[in-house]
C-alpha cells in the first residue's frame, strides 16, 4: 500500500470540463444536470465524452485491430516505477534523448516526457504544433522492458499525421500511451512511483485516467 503520510502527491491529470483542449474533430464533453438537492434531495449529473478525452490512455486496440484492450491488462500493469525525461525547448524527442537516459529507462516501467507544452492547455495553441516522439526514438524505447510512455502534449505524433508512426511502433509492443499529462516539472530526472488508472469499461480502446505520482 502507498504510504501517503508526509509525502507530496503530484496530480498529473487535466480536468475534464467545458472549454478543455481536444484533439481536432473530437466532440467536447457534455455534462448535464439530472438532479439538484433543492428539488430532488441530491445532486447528480450525466457525463458524456469520448474514450480519448483529457488525460487518457491509448490501448494498442485503438489503432491495431487485434491489439490488446485496456480491460485485458491486469490492474497492476498501470502501477509501476516512472522516470521523467525533460525536453523543454526541444523540437522533438529524438533517439539521442533516449540514449542519454538509457540507464534510467532500464530501471523504469513508465517513461514520461516533460515538454512544458501543457502550459497552453485550454488555448488554441495547445492543439497546434507541439513536440512529438520521432519514430527512431519510439523504436529505441521498445528495446526496453517498459509498460507505458506518457507525454504532456496532445499526441506523440503530429496532429496532421495519417500514419501515426510512433503510436504504431509502441503499440506493436503492447506499450500503452498516456496523453495530455500535466504538472511533470517536479518529477524531471527522477524515479518515482507512478499510478495511471484508467476508467474501467469493456472493449476499451482507450479511457480517461487519473494519473499521479
């Protein structure tokens, strides 16, 4: 069990709300009031959003027809040792970034990339040009025994990409992808306990997560 006494917990999750950043073409979340205390004696809302809304996890099944779904992973798969690589100011994540931290990566289950792009969350700039993971870097990541890759941007591939090469490379090795992380700066170049728990649904090609460290 995680001992939280006198321990700082970092919430790495964006809030699902009106006006949030979305992948272009994605329907925004819809939250409607069903009941109010004043009328019904309790508060309740309906919530409707896609499986790839906010801080979320992509399963291999998102792009690979016979790829693994999130509901096919054991819960402990989503809990492990993380390491955060800083890329602030860098254009893209290249293979040399991976080689620089190969020892640290070899000791981790999840590799998170800090680019600082999350500061544009909620603005049009967030869904425009942002740092991505070069395919060569994605291939190198697959040579390590990792479970997941996370980033504080909309995607590890460019928005305009039709092929989504880095997605496919990682998913081929059953590596999950966590997108739209935030608040990674305190974790730069550190190992830490990482939790990224997806909403439990059946046939899950993806799901919002609560990510924290």
